[in-house]
């Protein structure tokens, strides 16, 4: 019982997601459609014209399918003759496929210190190169402690060298800027 309720609400969610945030009351089927006139699309995707919902229901009954209002915001609303169960299944498959192919851009952080050695800087740059190759953005942070705060401008070259090291794959999205006790710079992959 719980599984069928979950699948019902999941199918409603897919419908809402697919139709651009339409509310549940906008997704109407068969006799629920009360518009004065609707544009009807046939089973094979052909335009059947503008007609009353009653005439469209007769066409749906003859074809032994359902009448589904798929575009309520259109003038007049668009209805399609489809098997509702099959239509709902196909929409959920499309939604799953779209979610699987979706890549979210993450922000990765690389932390540096003012007295970093050249080899350590190269290692951090190669890690940043891997992140950028995946399509993520990189936040490079140069942290200052104690007396290092007195010589902040002397260490700016570390971030500049880091950006030059990655110039072939990355653009500087935000130039180095002081924020509290650290200087930050943002890098993004070249398009």
C-alpha cells in the first residue's frame, strides 16, 4: 500500500517538474478538463485542431486512450490523446535520464601558506588542474598567521604564480582579494 502511494506521489512530482512547475490542479485528465475550448494533438502527434473538451473526450474514447492537458498556460490549452499510464512512465524515465546526465559545478578549495615551497606549489597546482578538468571551480586561499599579516602585499606573487601555472586551462574569475586573515582568488575552467 505504501509503495503504491509513494509511486503515485513520485509520478505527480515528475509531472510537475516536467511541465515547468505546474501545480497538481493544472494537470487535468479526461472529465476534469473544463476549459471552453482546447487544442488537441492526436495519438501519433498530429494536430487535430481546436475543439470543445467534450468533442476531444469523444475522440479519446474512440481511440481508447486518455485526454491529458499537457500545456495549461497556452491559449487555448493544449491537450493530447495518450495512454496516461504509459505517458507518466515515459516522463519519469526522461526525468531520471536528465538527472543522471546533470553535472553540478562544485567549488573546491586549495589552501596555501606564505612560506610554501615551489614543489608544494606545483603539487597544489596539479590538484587544482584535476578539479578544473572535471569542470569544477577552484578557490585558492593564501592564509596568513601572526607576523605574516605585516607583509601581505609581499606574498601576493604566490597567487599570481599559481594563476600563471594554470593559465593554459583556467581563467581568473575573481582576482586576489584580502578577506580577513586570508587572500582568496577564484579560478574557472576556460570555455
